[in-house]
């Protein structure tokens, strides 16, 4: 097996490629987080109740699971880079339409478009990075995607905070007489345009080029990535991992004897449990959650910013250790840490009181406990399941099935995400925060044992070594 070592690789070129590809992650994070500070604006503009708000927020995720599935398949048909360009266009148009929508229907359509872009970027950016990065540092480079996701989320939280503060409230008019909450979506158009233009300057994945029989072009790309002395041998190794009688297709996910390949089930397991632990309840409904727990809107938005900052710090730690201690140990540490911190939040919520209107009120001590536990939970997630799940989905599948397996796993991840986001407002209203968070805590416990049994280490392996 020919190793494309970092020492012989063109790291400047690879670094530039990673920087461009992860703009998709930034947009993924921004589009996911922008809604966090727009809850009251959406309720007021479109006269929404709890169920209507849940659907309107969750409509992004309808687009996400559609986008993730079709992006995986399109990536095998038209290429990783070209599919990311389609996503960039959807990001741009979706941002503008969300900001200017005058009816709930138009807003939901725009949000689905943005969601399709988010779903596509979520599976393609890590897959593309894994296909151009040296194996020895592939985990670190792919983890940059998660940092950009959290940076996008944090940017959305900051934009939301300053726009709301500048206007006086998220529902008040701001620049050009447009409400502040609408600007929270419109601000995304700038990075979306940058992403679209920047994609014109990076190459197609060499693994995709080989899958299409474009070996000469693949050799050129491999030479620019790893040098002429490595490119030839690496090209032969990649070619050997593709079926000689047909191009990659969805039916490749089946075992010769029937049934879905175990590696695909493992990917689906990772994808689903990343959502069942409830992380996106904090990301999507953070402001609402903390207001339910007794904090003001201004305090809630500030808490979101702190959560984003500690998330980035956790990802930086992951970059430092993921290619040293491996993926599986990080997942196990994350599961254990999330379980403990989620149960601490359950304790705080269970011991709160209700005011005359039925809203949860926390004492100073319980409020502090909930805040510290929530931020520790975010640290454990973003030091483990947040980046590592995407790293593994990008690298754990053999070349022949990578696009199709990403389509299925990405669909599972975003469909689970949708169910969690759609159900939380109703769960919080009917069951309360304590019972709702007990579900996420139990899921974290279960995830520990599932990882222990079904997930295999991929640290340091070339993509051509991944078992089928």
C-alpha cells in the first residue's frame, strides 16, 4: 500500500482545498444556527403556534435529508466538486428567499432549499477532504469541517445577538426598514457567494475521476497533491478498488449473499445516534430553551455565543489528538461525558419550579448547574461525536460504495435530526424539559455500548484499505 505521507504531499495546495471545501461546513453551521434567534420573528410574521413553529424550523431538515441522499448519489454521477457547486447555489438562493419571504409557504420552500444545501455539504465536504488528504493527517483535516460548522453556528449566534441588540429586539425594524430577524438569514448570502466562486479553483476528487475512467486526469490531480513519485502507484491502488464491470451504484451496498453490508449499518448507527443525544435541541432551540429555564432573550443569546466558543475549543483539542489516539476512543469518551452532563441537566430541570403561567423557573444554583452542564455537554459532543462521526462517514466506506453509503447514512442522520427538532417543542410543552432530556441522556448511554461493539478503528488507514 503506497502511503501519501504529509512530508511528500503538497500541503499548501491541500490546505487551500480544505479551506474551500469547509466553507460548505461554515454555511451548514450558519444556516442551522440562524433560526436560533428568529423564533419570535417567525411566530409574529407567520402567526405560528408551537406545532407550526416546529414544522417551520424543522423544514430545513426535510431539505437536509433529501439533499444528503441525492448529494451522495450525484457525487458518483457528476462529481464531488460539481455537486458542491449546486449546493452553493442553493445556499445563496435559499438565504435570500428566507430573508425576504412574506408568507410561511415561501419561507418553508426557501428553508427546504437551504436544507438541501446543508445536507449536501454535510456529507460531501468530509468525503471530499478524505479523498484528497494523506491518511496520517486525514482525521485532523476532516475535523476542520466540524470547526467550520461550529464557527458558522457561532457566527450566526453573534450576528443574531448584534442584530437584535442593534434593533432593540429581533422583531424590530433594522437596516432598510427590514426586521432584524430577516437580516439574520440575509447575511448568509455573502459567504454563499464566496463558496460558489472558490469552488471553481479546486480540482475534482481523484477517486471520482478514476471511477469514471478518467485516469489521466486523476493522475494529474494526484501528482499535484502528492508528487509524481507517488501518483502512479496510488492511481493503480485506487483503480483496483473499483469494480471492473460497472460504475458505483446503490445496489453495491448489498452483500453478495444478500442483505445490507455490516459497514453500512455501522455508518447508519453513527449517523442516527449523533442526533438522538439531542445536540441540535441546543443549537436550534437554545434561545428558547434558556428562556424556558428562566433566562431573558438577551441572556439566552449570550449563552449561545459562549456555547459556540467552547465548541470550537473542543474541536481544536480533537484536531490535536484524533490521529494519535484514534476515532473509537474519542467516541467512547464522548458518549460517557454526554450521558453524565445530560443527567445533570435533567436533575436541574426536575428540581425547578413553575411560575403562575406554567413556565419553568430555576433557582440561582440550579440555573448555574444547568448552564455548566450544558456547556460541558457541548464540549464532550464537539470533542467527539460532532467531528468524529463526519470523519468516519467520510473515510470508513470502500471506494466502490462511498457515494451510495454516504447517501444512506446522510439520509439517516438528517431524518433523525428532523424528528428530534420537530418533536422538541411539543415534548418540552407536554412532558417538560426533565423528561425530554432524560431521553437524550439514555440515548447517550446506549451509544457507548453500540460503539464498543460495532465500530472499528480507521486511524491511519488508507482509503483503499477500508473493509467492505
